[in-house]
């Protein structure tokens, strides 16, 4: 089911036609917030990981 784009309202800038995850202002604020920081991710197991095969 598709929704008309004008019904979406951004929770960050309160603009119409996009969501927060797609908001240009929000993306820029994230870039400034995390500028210069290295985000380390721990290695994750795949979702279908069943352990070592014997």
C-alpha cells in the first residue's frame, strides 16, 4: 500500500513530504555530531548462525 508523500511529516524539522530518516537537516546534524569520531562496531554473527559445524 502506498501513501501520498504529502501526508508524511518529519519529526525533526516538521516539514512535509519526508520522514526524519530522510531529513537533510537531520543528516547534517548527525554529521556534525559525529565528525571526527570513529564508530567501532563489534563483529556480529549472521542471523542464521548455528554455531560451529562438527
